[in-house]
């Protein structure tokens, strides 16, 4: 089939790679406009745009897919289907109607679980043991369309959102190509999502990544892993923000109040609402990530010091 691929961040690149290596023709790529980032506020292209440039594939970057100019370009392309992976903007019905086989979205959950922008993060934070990816026909509702196929993936006890998303991006890319193969062959019909088991996964904002030390240790652990690497877990220390890498629950640590700092040997422990956790790496304001032990020595901790105050 002749396709328009829509995607923006790095996790979408494996799907574009798989499509370029498949029998399908990638006529063009739709991605978000170049954005300014970094200290110098330099304009940078999305990872998908960079890969399309390298492959010599035309890149479309409308401010909104509702723009008449983009809709005209899409009509002129006359694609059979538009596969989508984390494009980052809502597709209007006027665009959904143009390809003969519609828009096929690769979503990183087992729908109808975790509909929304951050399915991987929410699956880890909720303590799920199994997740996966699904392909479905895009429609106006939030990830509500009928499903073509799924792949499953176990969530490891130390997985971060970045770890899990990296694996799903690869297995999901193969699922996406297989889905397009089945559609092209006329052998695949999407099935309606179940009415039960619906859960939502809204975007995780930086404010949501602040650690609540009053929660049990196992919940603190999975919430930190769920927001690693983005937006990144954080707490406060002496009035400044302290970014946190993944932590490890401690089975038989000393009794510490929620947020209270303590130590056993070289380990830096923090009390929670039930048990304690061992800090891994931390990033003080304006500095780089360092081992928690190095930070603690430089911070000159005193008895009763707590994270999360102020």
C-alpha cells in the first residue's frame, strides 16, 4: 500500500524504519513542526523528521492537520492508509476520511486499558505486570477505535518507562507492519474494543512527578520508575529541587519517618509511609546526576533531615 506515516518522537522511529524496509511505499511523513530547544534555543527537527530526511522521504509539518493546505496535500498524495505512532496532534475527521483504509494507530497499551497520552508511564505507576501494544483504526474518540491486533510485553520489576517504551517501540513496529500487510491482503478486520476494562492515561506533567514520601515504599518505587526518564521524578531539599533516579525498596532498613534521610554503610535511605527506599542517583539544582552517596557526603546531612520539605 501507499502510506503516509505520522509520528514525531524517538519511539516512533522504529515503526518508520520497519515501514521503509517493508513492501509498503512511504509516500510522505507527517510530523510536528521544528521546535526550539536547549540553552541556545536552536531550532531542531523531530527524530521522525530526521529519519525521513535521511531516507529522502518528503516531510509535511503543518501547525495543525486541520489546515486546508495540509488537507489538500493529503488528498493529492492519494494514500491508501496512514499509520500513526505518537504524532502529537488530533487528526480531524476531514483528514480521517481521506485514505481508503483510514488511519491506523499504534498505541502502547492493551486497549481499552490506558487510553491516552502516557500509557506506558501509567502502567508502571499502577503496578501492572503485563502490558503491550495495539493497532486500531483511528476515529474521533480518544483511542476508542476497533482493534486490529496486539502484542504483549511483561513489565520487569526494575523497568523504567524508558526501558519498557524502548521494547514496545520495536515489537510494536513489527505489529504495525503486520497490520498493514493484513489490511492490504483483505484478511484483517478490526474488532470493537470491550466495554469493560477501560482506564485512562493522561499526560504526566512535572508537577505529577513530585514524590509523595507518605506513600508506601513499593508505590514510591514504581511511581519514580514510571516517570523516568520523563518528566523525571523530583523532591525538594533545603528549598531547592532535587531530581531523583530510580530507587530500590529496602526490606529491613531502619525506621524512618516519611521523607527522613538515613543511611546504612554507603547507602542513602529515605523513609516512606511504609518502609524505606535506597536512593540511586540524584541531581541537585544546576548540577549533573551523581550517586546518592556522593551527594550525601557533600550535603553534610544532619540527624532528622528530610526530603520534600519546603
